[in-house]
């Protein structure tokens, strides 16, 4: 079983060793947004997990489940007491209030971004002073504690944005203590795929998951989607398009980025999973056209290639990848001729940003000679998939199932010993849907708008000049290939 704590919903899937989907369920999540503020209730997470799991198990005969794992949004954090009860709301992955705390952490020698868990934990501690037993808790940790009946270690994937050092496998205690995070507040950290405990009687009563089911340490939702994509070979990349855009790859060594835009997770087998999270994505479509039928608008967008307008479709203020610009704001250059033209501009804007992300990774020296896959809710749009493929100008693979919950089911199977390696587990459980190949004529058609976006981002001072220059060089090379 895999459980995914997303932005708008919780998703649970029950998957056979051969990849057959045996059951699935989902439950919506609300939240509170106001400018850069974004909170959710941890109790709402638990209730949504109960509903989603119950739905996944509804038509399944009662019996053993080999194992389960949970993923959450990267950087979402809260404070709990010693028994795992929430003391604060969950500050979500894109909550941007902790700017002052970010500056303090950077002054203390830690390379973090305002939306990372560490500055948000500092922000919470300033408003909820630590007393005995206060514990820093990541989103999945809270759910796992409810399932097993007590606090457990966290996984190194979720701990990364809280300051955990993956190269030494330790917390930088001295630096964190200087920022107000005492030793006792920090959870023990284990590698993804490690057994954390077993579902207890109360967990079974609440969810229907049989007591004794092993609970395996998970990874962040972006890493989970990467596992679900099957892109686990060196040089492979997975692009997750949901509310926002996340790119994750596989490398033998970490990708070094002095700006902190690209960060590196550690895979269960010890390889590295570099990547970054952009603020553009399908959330911009929902904000601009809350009542739109995406399929209908997709059908109309084909007549606007390229769109009259040029969009940088940020979901909210601030950008994290392919550049760091806390003050970046969404923009639309030019006046769309119609709603369909506006819709097309947003679709194309995400594709242009995706291309710039890959150009930035190339600028850092990250290998890209493996498979590229598309996953996430955005990959359900056949038109958008082909559009992105053409903008990128490279072959793309679409998995049969493209969701983080599946990735957690694969990781659970590996952690429970059902496969010798994570790649072996994915090879059995992840199926390829189809392959998309770029149309050179369309790739050429979108080159001008892409370079115009690069120029505009550089003009606004958000995109560093060396990165913009590298993107232009790559564009020339692709055009002349």
C-alpha cells in the first residue's frame, strides 16, 4: 500500500507485486491560504487518510498487506508533543512567511530557502516556545505515528529541507542549536526503505489496515513520483506536473549548486536524486479558469501555437527553480485574443519553464542521457504531454500509472524484502503506458517564445545572466542539430 499526502487530497492505493491496481481511494483536503501563508490541519490529514484508505480497501477481502509507506509534500512541517499530538497547524511546502528565519539560518552557515522546513520550524518555535517534549515533525511522520501508536524516526528524504546533512548522515546539531532547535526536538533519521514499526490495534480500528502491517520509511512526494515513473537509471529524469512542477533525476554523485536551487535526496541504494521544485504548474490554470473543463480548453488551444501572449504561470509569488527569486510574480506579456489563447499561453508557459529547468540542470553539469518521464496530474492531458514534448524537443515516456502513491507502494515492497533492489521492485510494479516523440516543426515553432521568456526573466533580474546565456547556447545547438 502507498499513501500520498498531497496538496488538495490524500490518495491511497493497494498494488499487487505485479503492478495490478487492486484498490484505490482519495479524500479531499482543504487548507488556509492568504498571500504567502498556507496552512493545513494535521487532524484533517488523518481524517482524509482514514477515508482514502477505507475506500482503497472497500472491495478487498480482509487479509494481510505486505507493507505500506507514506509520502508527503516536501518541506511541510509542524510541532507536536511527545506523544505525537499536533501543537501547531502544518505549514505547507509553499508557505513563504519564514524569510527572517531563512536569513538567520543562512548566516548560521545553512543553505536553505524560505519555503524549506527548517526556517518554518524556526518560525513556529518563535510563536510556540519549546517546552518539554516538543518535537519537530514532518507531514508523513504525523500519519505514521497515528498508524503505529507512537513517534518513530523520520526518513532522510523529508529531513533534507530541515537541515539534515545527507553526505554525513547527521543533523548539524551545533548549527541547529544556535538557531533554537535543541537536540531533543529533532527526530532520529533513517534511510528510506527502513522499517519504522507496525500498524497497531488502534491504527487498524481507525483505518482497516491489519494490525502488524509493516510501515516502511517513505520519501517526499517528488521522489515518490520518480519511483512511480520507473526512471531509476543513472541520467534519467522525471518531471512531475501537478499544482506545481518538480523535476527529479538520478546521478552517481550529488549535483552541486551554490545557490541551493537544486538539492539532492539520497536513494535507498545510496545513489543521488537531485532535483528542484518550481512554482509554475497546473495550479495557475485552476486560478485563472476555476470553472473550466480542461479537455475542452485543450481542444481549443491547438489553434494558438504559439499563443499571442507569453506567460510565466507561477501559482503564487516567489520562484525556487530554475532560479531563486522570492519576489518573482506571475506575468502575462501581451493580450490574449480569447480564453482559449490565454489557456494556451499558460500551458506553453509551463513547458517553457520545464525546458529552462533542464537547461539549468545541464548548466550545473547534471547528466541527462537517460529516460525522461512525465508524471503527475498534468500528465493526464494528452495534448499537454505532446505540447511539452515538442517544446523540449526530446523523447518522453509516459508510465501506465503516474502517481506518488504507487511510488510508495513500490518502496514498501522493497522495504519489506519483496525485491532485492528498488529498481527491481519498480521493474515489476511500474508499467510503461506509451512513448511520445517530438515534432521538429513544432519544436522550432516554440523556440522564439522560449527565448523571449529567457530574455524577460533575465531583464527582470530573476534569471542569472550565465544561466540565460547557457539556455541560448542549448537552444542554438538544438535548432542546428
